[in-house]
């Protein structure tokens, strides 16, 4: 898998990471995203990979934008 990082000076770009921790925190969402991509690409009028990703991210962001945080 290749990730494009926009900031080469970002301290999060390099270093160690714990795959088991990532799995606990993110695997379920990663699999849902991947299944969504597969479903979109199997459609007769399939979108490009970028369009599919953008569509998925917009769907994920909509509920979050409706959530209010009280401070």
C-alpha cells in the first residue's frame, strides 16, 4: 500500500507504529471503507478510484458535521 503524504516534515511520517494497536482502533473502519470501494467499483457506471474515495469520505464526514460538541 502506498500513502501520499503532503508534508515531508510531518513528524508522524517517520517512526515506529504498532500494527496490533492500529488493528484494534481502525481495522473495522478500514474494512468498511474497502468494502464500500469494492461495491462502488462493481457498479455498471463505476466511478474512478478517486471519485469513489471522495464519495465515501463525504458520506463519513456528514454525520460528524451534525454532531455538536459542548465545551
